């Protein structure tokens, strides 16, 4: 098994549907085992100061029911917060329909099963661009979020927070990984479509 296959195999991918505030949404689900205790993982995603070290520093009323904004212009509301197991926020970019991001954490023998659910009423969000197009995609994009989180938990703090949205160069290892993940999401989407159109 190649190193790329091992990296791709760390994440389980699936599609679903759910109702969110913006309407009936398509949902992508990714599950990964993170080799750190649940308290550390929860703090990395729920503590604003720590989140600001590796993603972006949120501003606003950072309590359940409050609104937040990020430096890239994305914004939303904190819908549910039940630490250290569940965090749900709405998330929208300027001029786009709001989606919802939900984190489910389960502690297992000193590690954490991290389930990320992203739901959007926007069609085709999961695999919309190839490397070099300068566009963020939901499936591969949120997997990159998990990559950076793991690096941060391992003590490798980035010089600059990555932000949620990022551009992919058209060459190099990151571009290859991005496209390989996009392909996995395409297959997952095809399987989902076949199951729901049969």
C-alpha cells in the first residue's frame, strides 16, 4: 500500500441528507480517528484562542445562540455546543447560502473518533474544482481542515493560520492529495446517487 493510499484510508466518507435552517440539504460526512484525547481535540476546535492559532480567530458572541465572523468574511451562528462531544455552527460565505458544520467527538482509549458533517443546500459543493482552479471544495477542503488540526495537536503550529478557505496549487504533493481526495468523493457521490435513483 502506498503512502497516498494510507493517507486516503484514514478517512471514511459518506453522503446523506438532512434538514438545516436554510432548507433541505445534501450532507457529506467524514470520520477519522485522531490520536489525541477528546479533551485536547475539543479544545482545539472550541476554544477561540486555540482555534485562532491554526485556523482563524473568530470574533463575536461566542456562545450558544451567538453570532461569529472570521477574517475571510465567512460568518454564522453557534447552534449547539455540548462539550466535549458536539458543536454545530451555521457557516456562510459572502453571497452564498448558509450551510451547517457539525463536529461529533467520541473518546476511545485516549484517542478521539472525530465525525465532521457538512450540510449545504448548494448543489455540487463536494467536488466542484480541480487543483489550480483556485476554488475550495467541501469534501477535500474539510479533510484538509482535519489534516491541519492533527498537525496542530501534534505540536506543529503553523506560522500563519490556514483559514478555512484556501487555494490549491496545480502542482506538488498537496495538489496530488487534493485531487485524489476529490476522486474518492466523486466515487462516494456516484454510489449515493445510484442508491437513491434505483
